[in-house]
C-alpha cells in the first residue's frame, strides 16, 4: 500500500499515463474523440454510465487524496477529483447540452487538444516520478 504522502503522486502518475495514452490514440487516428462525443450524444444509456463513472472516479480521487494545504500537488489532485465529480453531474443532468459544448470545443481542433493532453500527461508523469 502506498504511503499517505505518496497518494497524490501515484494519482498524478496514472492520470498522466491516461492523458498521454489518450493523446497518442488521437494522434494515431484523428477524429476519434469527436466520434466518441457524437456517440455519447446519441446514446442516453452511455451518457448515464459515463456520468456515473465520472462521479465515482472523481469521488474516489477526491476522498483518497490527503488534504495538505502546504502541498500543491495534493491540492491539484483534489481539485481534479472535484472537477471529475462536477463533470459527471453535468453529464447526468444535461448531457446532451454538455456534450454539444464539448463537441464544439473539439471541432476541427482535435490536434490542439491532443497536444494539450500529451503535454499535461508528460508533465504529470514527470511531477509524479520526481515525488516517488
């Protein structure tokens, strides 16, 4: 089991790996993220499951991360968990509109967002490995 002090770093590592992998997937097959959002818009069941999953994952991240006001990584990981919960709530409450907003943001700029995700992933991995 990880030490309490290491929990934010482990979460940052796995979030970074997820973000980098998703970015590589989008770079390999451009348009995948847009197609995924369009599929979610068409399927209420998928929206419901996605919203419930986001709430559960965000709550788990938020609850296991120790709150230490002097540790910026602990604060950042807690905020990410809270944002994930908020995203899940928005998907459940107004998924069609929320996903339409997401689709309009991604639009033809999926390369930009994939690049942003890759940079975030690399940064999170480096930060986590520096702490572990």
